[in-house]
């Protein structure tokens, strides 16, 4: 089995090198057709366009649909308390580090990176797009739990 796997890997490497060689030799000889490129671009404009993108950070408390009501209420009370603490001047990254239950973003101050509507929970995207940069949202309920959002940047559609 190992010999067959090594042989297959060598075969793929040789084929990849052959393809690169063909592309390198023939590619420069193919004339560019500006009209065909323009027609393709116009025909596929919707697919090639980038939608409006937001960059935000969040403090997240998990309370997905179906959790016991008492846990959901406890998380609702905690997120409301954290919102008050933020309004009183406490640092967003410090509260995220202490309280957020999103382990993937917790150590980055809750940074979600850039996202468009199709890649974010609808409730979170809707709340984030109503903010101005550096503003913090009121608590937001999504199907996964509660969020406090801080908008960082808005990139327009292009």
C-alpha cells in the first residue's frame, strides 16, 4: 500500500509539473481578447461583485434555542449587566476576555473579521449594520445566544 501511495504521489507531481510547463510555454502565445473579457465580466457582474462587508467584534454568551428557560434568562441578565458596564466605560476587550464564550474570538478581543450578510447570523448582521464604527450595540439575541457587538470598519460594496 505504501509503495502504491508513493507512486501515485510521484505521478501527480510529474503531471502537475507538466501542466505548469504547458501553461508557461503556451500561455504567452494566446492573444488576449479584451472584448471577450469585457463581455464575460458584464455577464457575470453579480457573481464577481463583492457585497458590503463589515468588521466587528462581539462578546458572546451561548444560549441556543432549546436551552432551559432559566439558563436563557440568566444569560439575558448577564448580557444586560455587561452592556451597562460597557456604557459606564469599561473596556470592551477586557470584558470579552473575561466573559465571552466564543473561544475562537475571545483571545482576539472578540474580532469576527470581515463578513457579509450571507456569512453571518441574520440578527447579528442586521444589528451590526445599524451601528457606526466604534459604536457598541444593545444586547442582540440570535439562535445561538446573546451578543454585544462593536463595529470596527465598513467596506462598501464594489
